[in-house]
């Protein structure tokens, strides 16, 4: 058995590029098959993205209905779709094909990062296999910004591990700032990331005195500067610098309204029950929102959102323990959400479901351990990456948690998993190059 494992290990090392090529081809084939065979319904979010992209191409400005400018969506993803439409046309399947290619490129950046970081070939192939066949690929045939967001997070991570940039910190900071700016334009979730980075590195500098802040401040300021054209447009059209929050962005606040009226623990292992609970929560939020509008005579979304902020803060301070429980629950959902298709799998074989669930939880714990090891290995090099993970985790644990919101961290978590397994293999002398 040991001789067989040695032979298999040597084969994977010698034929690594061939195996990688086969895996990528198989992964792309599966994604194309999903696009062709699966008829995914287009929901409101996806339809609005698609409509805005069509109107951009039709010279109707950034608008959902082709008449009135909108602030409901951030600009990055609609412009990405419009660019793709200009190349391949308006057929949704063709646009999905481009998303599939971007998804494969995301995985490629993860693989190249593992090669540059000297992760052992056998571990690289194992993690590549897990990454290619992770359930995140099902989002290639829906118009959500997550596929593009994953790509730029993977690119941000790849820039962090390029050794040629180790002596060109300013250039790396500029590239990181541009990518963070693109992420903000893709998803307003990232809006406060530059401010969070500046505050975190200054705090770290004060406490430990061994961190160069200049590069991170450059990256953060550049990211904020990339928002200026869009912010000026918003100021001229909507008389606000950031109207996204006041034009339909109340979901982050109203997600905490349930603390007063119902249990605050969502299922972490049963995705069917989790969806039912979320539907009940959405109905509760809608009812409360209607009651607030009628009771306090709120005439605009801005007034409603301001009241929701005020009301939510009152609820949180009145029920701190319930809010802490809800945050813990959201943290578990954010990092340990059950695999997509879990309900079907459980109905087929509960034992197989629990085996897969335990495996998923185990690799998640290893990934979190790998992130900690990366921060200890070279905090300066991975500072923006570590802070990005902390920022999104804190944000979604505190205010909102949907499974797909985790997707931007998927490339980072798989690399962290590879790093953690690599450290374990070196510690216990497994998969040594002499085998």
C-alpha cells in the first residue's frame, strides 16, 4: 500500500500540468452543462441587473425602466454585463458562458497562488479538485455579482503572493487599491472596507510598532478615489453622495427587527428549515415595515430607512443577549452553512449527508486555522486579505447573513485550506518530496 501511494505521489508530481488541464476542462464542461440543461428562474435582483445593462447599451443611462435613473444597484456588475453584451449579445446563455469562464479563471488564480507559495503538488491537486467541484459554481447561470466578486478577490489574493512585488510595495498597494475599488463598485458590502483597513492598521501600528502603514493607506485612499465619479453622479442626480443605502438598502437594518418578536436561531444544518425560517422572517420584516410607514406617516424610502436605523439600534440595546445569539448564529451560517443540495441529499441518505456535512465543517475549520497561520507567517504581506476576511465576517455576523454572501471568501478559504494541510504534512512528514 505504501509503495502504491509513493508511485501515485510521483505520478501526480510528474503529470501535474496534464492533470490540472483535465480538471479545468472537466470543470468548464460541467459549468456549460449546467447553463444549457438547468433552467434557472430569473429573480428580481437578476432581472434588474440585466435590465440596467441593456439600458446602458441602449443609451438610456443607468436605469431599470429605461426612463428614470436608479440608485437601487451599484454600478460595477451592470457595467460588466453591458460590456459582455457588447461582445456576445443579449442572449442570457452567452452571458452565462462568460461567467463560467470567469469562474474558471478564479480557480486558476487560486492554483497559481498555491504554486507561487510552494504548496506541495499533491495538496495543490487535491485543493484544486475541491475548488473546481465546490457548489459555488451553480451561480454561473444567474445574474448575481458574486461570480465577478470572487474573481477580483482571487486576483487581489494573487497579487499578495507574487514575490516580484515584495520589493515594490507601492506598486502592490496601487494594484490592491484598484481591485478594492472595483469590489466596492461591484458590491456596496465592501464600501467601508478601506476605512476598516486604515483603522485596523493604525491600531496594529500603535500596539505592535512593527507594521508599515503607508502602503495600506495608499491602497485604501485609492479605492475610495475610484468611487468619486459615481459619487459625483449620485450627488447630482439624487442629492446624496451614497444613495444606495437610502434607496432600498434598508435590508441590512431590518434584518435585526426580528429580535423582539421571534426566536433568533436559524438552522445551521437543515437548509430547507433555514429557508422556511428566512421566509417567515421576511414576512415579519415586511409587516413591521408597513406598520412603521402607517404609524409614523413615513412618505419616502429615506425617512423609512432613517427610522429603521433608529428602531434597530433601540432593539439591539434593549436585547443585547438576543443580539449576541443572533450574531453567533449568523457567524455559523456565514462560515458553516450546509452544502447546497443538502435537503435532497438528506432525503436520499441521512448517513451520507452527515458524512459530507462533517467533512465540510472539518475543511472549514482547517481553512480558518490556515488563515491564522498565514497571518502569523507574514502579516504585512497578507494584511489586506486577513482584514477583508475579518471585515466581511463581522459585517454579516452583525447585520445580515445569506449563503451566497460568503462566496467572495471562497478563493481565500481554499488557499488557506491548502496552506493548513501543507503545514500539517510538513509537521508529520507526510507527502515528502523523497517519497
